[in-house]
C-alpha cells in the first residue's frame, strides 16, 4: 500500500484578496518612502533654497522622516497586537496618504519637515502589519509564495516613483502617491482580520504580555536582534553602495558619468525580481535559513565584484547593481521569518519595528562609511563596512531557529 502525500494547498479567492491588497499597499509604501529622496533637490530648489541649504536642510528633513519611521514602527506594531492587523493597515495608509498629498501643497520648509515626519510615521506601519497578516492568514505551506508576491509587487513602487518624477513635477508626484493610497484604502474594506489574532485576543484574559518585554526578556531580545541582524546587508547595499554609486564609479576610475539615481534604479529593479525569487526558493528548499543564506552569499559575491572586480564601464557597473539588488531581494523573506519567530501577542510589534529598525541601520552604517572614507578611500571604506554587516548577519542567521512550516497559533508567555 503506497502512502499518499497531501497536495500543497492552493490560493483561494479568500486568500488571494489579502495578498493582493497587502502587495498594493507595499507598492504605495515604497513609492512614498523613496519619493522624498528623488524629489529632494528639485522640491527644495523650487522652494528657493541655495545649493548649500539644499544639502543641509534636505538631510534634516530626511532625518525627520526617519524619526517618524522609528517611532511609528513601535506605535503601529503595538496597536497591531492590541487592536488587530487590519486596523493598522487602515490607519497607516490614511496617515501617510494625507501627509503626501499635503506635501504637494507645501511652500514652507518647517511644514515640509513636519509632513515628512507624519508620512514616515504612517509608512512605518504598512509592511510589518501586511507581512504579519499574510503570515497568519496563509497556510504554512504557502507563506513563502505570499511573501514573494507582496515583495515583488511592492518594490516595483520604487521604479514607479522614479518614472513618476521623470514624467511629472515633484508636486504631482506627491499627489499621485497620496491618491493611490486613498484608492487602496477603499479596497481594504473587504480584507478580513486574522483568525489567529482574533483567537489570541479571546484567550488573553487579564494577562497581556507588555511590548517592552521584547527588551527585558533575554530570549525575546536575542531573537529580536537576530531578526534585525539578518537584514543588515539589504539596507547597507541600498543606503551606501547604491545611493553613493557615483562615488564608487569615480573611485573605480570609470570615465563616464554615473548618476547615483540610476544606480539606485537598477538596484531596485534587481530587488523586485530577487524578492519574488527568494520566496519561491524558500519553498523549494523547504527552509527559510537556507534560502536567506544563499541570497546572502550572492550579495557578498556582488560586493566583492563591485569593490575588487575591476569594473571599468558604466554598463558593467549597472549590471553589478542589478545583481546586488537581486541578491538582497530577501527583504520580505526575512520579515516573514521575523513574524514566525514570535507569538501572536507580540508578532505585529516585532515585525513592524524590525522592518523599520533595519531601514534605520543606515543611520549607523552611513556615518561609519563617511568617517572611514577620508583615510581609506571609498572602496576600502565600503569593504570594511560591508565586512562588519555580513559578519553580524551570518552570526545572526546561523543561530536562528528554522521556521519553515511552523504553526503560528501560539502565544509568548
């Protein structure tokens, strides 16, 4: 008598709608998150700032946006564990959509800074709440596929932002982002709350687990730091290697003009395909850790190629950035892994805050890169920062629990 292997579950309409809605939400999230980076110079020039003021005040406004992301990561996460994942998806998109529309009307630097802070606050809730909801709604055998769809559709928002600015002006680009968010808000009416969360809420009684125990309980704290650690290479590549692609091109002796924005564009094109691939890879390997390790190894190979590969033309450099983007395309995968590491009563707090804390690690790696650059040069400084990030990421991954196929209907106690 032959044993029968049960077929892998298939997506139904009930499962497909949340995946599509979360994917489109992440699309708008990435679009709006990168938009200030793209329109920083033209928008501040239009507001009458000098070149020196654009550099100084632009950095200050960007820091306000990052502060909003850091605060919002915990705020929306806590609300997600108290009120539900669905409530965060409504609240966050409404917040950043209104803020982005208002950015299109601004004529004042102080108001612009405040609006970017509010936008960052709202944007902080989108990805973490979406990944948490998908992880809890989908059968454990399909989570990797869900992460692939969310990430690949979402990160296409970066490409859309570049072309929106090219085809319109900066104010219109803000209106487009805010308008897309409000349209998506209407589509979210039909999204149901996670059954796992509802069950958890009913069973908590009078003994909720405070969110700050993530930092006071050693086991939780170590898991939390490992989740952040495996994501370090992703935003190091985006925040340093791609953002300063023009400086790397000059250090490599490339005579052609290499705009940093083009380097970022090719990186994100790679990320879109890589994030789709990594989810499928984890399903094929039946392992989150093996899939992330392979993608991390590909990223390291890309960094070695960039710094020590003797790249001598702009076209080859762009191919290298596309490779780097593809290989760091495990962003949704490491957040899915993060969601699988914690119980339902802390899952949204952890996933949402980790998503934004990893983005904010650029605030540590970039100053280190800038500090080392005068003495070591662009390439050597980039190599040293990269070595530190990869070392921490590898240690975090090797010590992490394998969560492929893990049941998520449990609580932190």
